[in-house]
């Protein structure tokens, strides 16, 4: 079992090894397979078919397994590497070690939002966006979205999610008004503008650029963000041991959500695993 650490606690050598392992997967073409998978499974409420990765109860187990698969490939490149996490309620500065030249690199430049610093800048020669939803080969960011300002989630906004005692509620999508999953994923029904976004969603909006939409994985900060989301689910599970994944059974025929959400014991694609099997990570990794 390995340990995932807060990015602020990484040594310079650990930051360097993490970046090197990510770049190795990129060079080998393995990183872009993860980008493609996320795009393929990024389905919205209004579309048809199964929603496995977003706007559904399986948001949390889907990303838990997805992160674990990526971490395993990183550890094949360097067995000493684990996924770090970014506590965005604590580290809210747009500058500092998180966004340093040796780690994630900084904000995008004015105008085209192109990232020009750090190992994932296009100019480094190591990071071209080849699988995406835009035409730009360069990674982009737009911290805080100055044209429509938004802040990172507060501790109160996170508590709003963590204080929920039920995993999820009908209609099992972005319109669910209760439930831990939807409040952590960050959909706020009935709100407009930036008030629609909380927690997980708000972080994607704050980083901006490629972190918006299905191609978000093109920005390696995606993994640090989702590792923290996974940590939060882990804490919530410990706090609510009697609150299982819901729904326990598939929505019935005739329901608007029939065939659109994954129940507790159903297969969660693309894996031959169920949400119930993915729920316990205690034998695989821990959080510092």
C-alpha cells in the first residue's frame, strides 16, 4: 500500500520525479489514452445513453478507478511516485510552489491564455495537446477567469457537501438537490452565473483553459484536483460508514434515468468492476 501526499508536502525531488513520470507517459503515448477515455465518458444530462463519469452517482467511483489506473502507470515509470493532491480550500494562491517552474507551471498569458512556464508549456517541447476539444496545441489556463471572476471553493462550501449524510438522491443527475455526490461534484440547481458552480466544478472553472470540459485531463493539475476529490470521498465514507453508494438498484423501466446511471452492483464501464467493488481503497493506498 502506498501513500498519497499533499502537494505542499512534496520535496523538490518528489516534485521532479512526479513530473518526469508524467512526461514519460506523454512521450510513450500513454497519457493521451487517458485524455481520450475521459472525453469518451464525459456525458451530460441532456444527452442520451449511460452517464458514467459525470452528472451521475458514479462520478466518484469512476474517477477513483481512473486515478488508480493512471497512478499504476506512473509507478511503472517510477515506483517511487504516487499521486499528490491539491487542497484547494487551503492553497488558493495563483503563485507559489504548486504553480512553480519545476511543477505545474503558471497561469496562461493574457490574450490567448497559453501557458509559457513550467514543464507542460508547449515551448518546452514535451507537452503538445493532441487529443482535445480545441485546436490549440498549447496548454491553456485562465486563473480566476478575470472576464467573469470566480474564486476557489471555500471551507464553508466544502462543508455544505461534507455535512450531507446521504450519498446521492433522485433524479441521480446534476439536478439532485440533496446528496453528497452532487454537492461535491458541484452542481447547484436553480442558481445562475458563478453561483451554479461549487467545489469540484468551481475548481475546473477557476483554472480555466483546458480544465473546462471533457478535455480537462490535458492539464496535469487535473490529477491533483481529483486526488483531493477522492480524499474527500474517503473522509466522507469514514464519517458515514452506514451510508452506501446509491442507487442500490437500477432505475426501473419507464424512468427517465433508466439505463442512464450505474447502480451499486452494476458494471461501471470501462472496467469489469462495480461501484461497490471500487468503494474501498484501504488495501491499495492511503492519504497522508
